[in-house]
């Protein structure tokens, strides 16, 4: 197992604490936002031959958006690790992968410092985007930082995690990236951002489905806890086709291939759902969590390719 024989404070301990598998959740909206933005730029003739200086600016924006998304995802993972440990949620009954503070791989004090560092780095990486997108980007960046903390400390206990995923892993990154690249927004882009958020929410849904019993004992009223196991399974299944239907808005922009290729994602999703139903409960659902993350990335890759193919 990847969690065996981890030396406290080691590089491996910090890698596990950062939860690299979750970076797919940060990568997917960035991929979609960038593909929509760059396709629009190419369609208007913004190429190195026409305006090399402007092209360089767009490349810088793209890199900063990618770095900001990854840094904030790691920051969110550190925040979740620390505060769940302090609340006593990561005890021996935990079914998911072990957490750094709870396992003693990283001390609470060291994790607090890491949170301060990653938060500061995220702000430093995101601040230049205000130069390209105006003061509104500062508001967006601050909202990302604030809700990064509020999710673990308060909002996830109220069952609002799925709403935050829709907003901060769908609407905000896709729309913000597109706006930074093109200085405009369209209904097609907004619908695409909602579809992206619904796909990312499948990961939270299976995570919370696995933890229904533990979360109920902890007083954590996630959407899965509120729905119950049977309805949560249905919600997990329906999120993917709902995302595809919303994504039909891509047709208005002529992105037929985005709709066609993402049908492949639905095949993977249904296969994962069927295995989820067979496993039903326990640590075996961690494999479904991994498959869901894989499926999300497949969606992001196929959707992005389809957008660029137009």
C-alpha cells in the first residue's frame, strides 16, 4: 500500500498529504476553460503571426491559471487534512485513504505552516491575473481562498459541498479563464462550466456516499447523508448524463465533437456505477473513487479535444 512505512515529515509524507490524485479535479475545469478560450482566439486570428506580444500574454495567463488551480487544490487538501484532524473526524473508523495529520506523518504545527505557505503562494500566483482581467479577478481569487477554508470548517457540515463544487470547480474556473483569454463571456461557456461542475461533483458524491455512516455519527449533513444510500447512488449515476445534456449547449458554438466525444465518458461512468452498486459499502469503494477521478479526467480531455476540433 502507498501509505505503508511513511516516515514522519518526509517528502513522501507531504506528497501523500497533498493528495496528488485529486489534482484531476483541478485540471479538468482548467483544460475546458483553456480549450474554449484558445479556440475562440484562434477563430478570431489571434496567432503569433498576427500579434506575437498578445500571444505571449495569453500563454502567461494560461500558465498562471493552471498553477493557481493546482496550488489552491493542494491548499484545500491541507486545510481539509488539518481541520478534520482537529475535529476528530479522521479516526480509526475512517474508510477513505489515511490522512497525514491523523497518521502522524505531519504534525499539526507543520500543517498549519504549510497551509499558510500554500495560501500565500496561491495569492502570489493569482494576483498577476488582476492585471490581465481587472479588479474582478481579485474578488474571484479571494472567494476561492475564503471558501477553501469555509468548505471544510463549516459548509461541508451543512450539505453545501456539492454547491461549492459546482461553483468553484465548474462555473468560476471555466468562466474566469475564458474571460481572461477573450475578455468576454457567452451562454455556451457558462453552460459548459455548469456541465464541468456536475462531472466534478461525481467525485464528491462517491466520497460522501462511502462515508455516510461516519459522517452521520460526526453530525456532518452532506448531501449523501440527507439523501440516503439508495438516492445517493441514483444521484451519482444521473450526474454524468445531466452534465452531458447541459453540455449540448456546445452545439450553439458549433462544437459538435465536444458532444460526440464525451459520450465515451458516459460509457466509463456507467461501468463505474455498476461496480459501485456491487461493492455497495466499505473500503472497496476507494477503488470507485479512483475510477471516478479517472473518468473525470477522461471527460475533461475528450471535451477539450472536441472543443478544439470544433
